[in-house]
């Protein structure tokens, strides 16, 4: 069995018995997003909170009134 399939099955097994299909799908989508974010942090592909605020301010200013 492939690694990703095993991880997905393990994640599903940990969910409550009365879980909905929608909740399963949300969990299966959420985990890779978290893993990617953690990988970005590990590889220092991040910006500071202040830099984010600066970028948003520039974006809002360029978007007009």
C-alpha cells in the first residue's frame, strides 16, 4: 500500500464512528495543507507578520477606493 493511502486510512480510522462524508473530505484536504505549511516553515519559505501587513496595505492601496 502506498504511503499516502496508508496515511489517509489512518486519519479516517482516528475519526469518530458517526463522522460524515463531508467531515472526512475536509480532514483529507486539511492534513496536506498543514503538512505543506510545516514544510514551508522548515525550509524557511515564510514572511514576517509585518511584511504581510505591508503587502496587504500596498495591495489595498493599489486596488483603489
